[in-house]
C-alpha cells in the first residue's frame, strides 16, 4: 500500500494540483456560460409565438431547459469541490511526512 510520504515530487504534485484547479475553474466558467445561454433562450420563448412552431419550441425546449439548469449547477458545484479536494489532499501529502497509508 502506498504511503503518504512516498510522494516522489511534492513540488510537481502541487503544481499539477494547481493546474487541475485552474482547468476545472475554466471548465466551470464554460458550464456557467452554458447555463446563462439556456436561461436566455428560455426568456425568448414568448417570441416564438403561439403558432405550432412556438408551441413545439415551448413543449420541447422549456422542459429540457428546466432540467438542464439544476444539472448544470450540480456539475459546477462538483467541479469546485473536486478541485478543492485534490488541492487539499496533495498539499497535505506534500507538506507532511505522514507514514499512514492512504485511506487510514
């Protein structure tokens, strides 16, 4: 079983954790922008009118949009949590000479 003190390149691991956090933050921004576009499209729903095309748009898109928004929020929260967890785990391993095995 790997030991916490077996980290071969603590500085490199901290750099990688930082880069992962930055990449996840960028991805979070993209997903947040997608959520904003979904909300904006929903707001334009009345512009489609009351004809068959407008009714189909509302039937098909607004239900999907309502389902997308909570999922998008959940993804962004998960990305933020994952970045924090990885950063904290790598930092604690890199900065401590702790002989306990992972998961102990």
